[in-house]
C-alpha cells in the first residue's frame, strides 16, 4: 500500500513552535554562557555548553515530529485497508481525496497510542476499529491532536463499576473514559465495539460515544458543553436546545436513546452517535440539533446521507477470493490482503 505523508500544516506549526521555544531558551543559555565567560571560564567550554544545550532542546522539542515521520514512512497495511472497506461505513462514503487523510489519521493513532487487550489477544480488526472511532468525530479538525488519551484498554466483555469483567451480576458497562488512576485511558468492551460498526444504522456505537466524551473534555471537563466548534454566542442556544431535547425525551416524544437523559454529558455523547450513524434522519427529525452538531464537529454529513443509506443497504462488502482487492492494489483479493491477513 501507499506511504502516507505528514500533514504539512501540522508539521509547519510544530516546527515553528519548536523553533520559538528553542530560540527563547537558547538565548537564555547564551546569556548564561556569557556570564560564565566573563567570570573567567574558557570560551571553548562556554560555547560548547551553549551548543550542546541548544541541540538538546531542539532534539527534545522535535521528538514527536520525528516519531510521526517514522510512523508515516511505513506503508499503510493492506489488512487495515480491508477493515476500513468492510467495517467502517463512514470511510466508504468519503470522497477519494479525503480517504487518504483518514488513512493517515488511523495510522498515526495506531502508531502513537497504546491499544491493549485485557484478557484477550487483540486482532488487526479491533485495533483499526478503535482508531477509526477516534478519527471519525475529529475528522473536521485536520490538525487535531488526541492529547486527552494515551491508551485504550479493550475488555473481552462488558464490565462492572470495579472494572471487573468475569461472570458476575452488574456487568452493564460497554465503555468508559477513565478518571483518577485511569486518567488518559479508555475502556471498551470488544463485542460492543465490533457491534457498533456492524450495525451502522442503529444510532449506537460505544467507541464513538466514548470519544465524544473526550471531544467534550477538550475544554477540561466532561459536561456536555464541547469546547470546540461552538462560538461563545452559540453556547446559550446550545444549552437551551439540550434542555428542550431532554424534556422531549423525558416525555417519550423523541427517538434519541433514553440513556441521554442521564445528564448533559451523556446527552452529547448519545447525540453524537446519532449524528454520525444517521445524519439524514437527524437532520429531518431534529434539524436544530443536527445544525448545532454540524458546527461542533465541522462536518455536514447530511450532504452524504444518500451515500450512507446506499452503503447500509449494501451491507458489509463481501470479498470473494477472485474479487479486486479493496486496498486498490490492482491485485485479486486472494493475492493481496487475504494472503496478508492469513500471514
């Protein structure tokens, strides 16, 4: 498969920030070196310390950029492409030029974040689905960085409030964003993760739900008031809209999942699932909510509602051994991704 390049804007911004930071501290180091020299220090020793300090700062500040270059220098695996083509409806309806950016974001997430199986051996499909769920809600923000999370734990089943997933009563949790000792982590039930993508029209996707909480957390708190997408003038109308929609739900006059009544944060996450799985339906039934979420996520999915509907009717693409490989290699499936998957 193709090798994917860095986002030019992200690279330029990162280098610019690194140069500013290094410049400030290098100047301070130079002043310190001058003081050492004036106090009688050797000029060779003084200049050497300054150069070493500057080089060390530059190395530290560009470490993430170098690591990302290494990640994207690797080929995008054919097995990953197969999962995206077969399981991720959002990816299939993207224009071809945007699919390349989606692949890049998936590759970066897999390369930079830990995805750990707890009590299970993770397969390629699970890793790619987690990464896809991370990319979908922030796809309208090309320069987004997932600083709020460092690891996703995948459990073999649903779990209880103590994070136990063994056979016992009270295992009702499908996923959660960690707090306290689990800060920077997310836990997902593997069966529910997979089911969320297999049924792309039920307005339920636990991974999207949990990543919506992290989008909400971008302003520091999970409170149902996302810190991105909405202008200050839109905050008041958003709060009023949420209040009205929750009242409709409480009265039984809404098709939004009742779990959204838990609190404003859960409403936002439930509405996010609806928005990304059935954008056309949401625009028709909840036009103001759809319009607000389109601003929050900077994505107008209703423009592709017909494509979503068409792909849902087609179901998951079935690949025969002699079918053209979905990765675009030009080879037959049996000679490309199928062989790699077996390997």
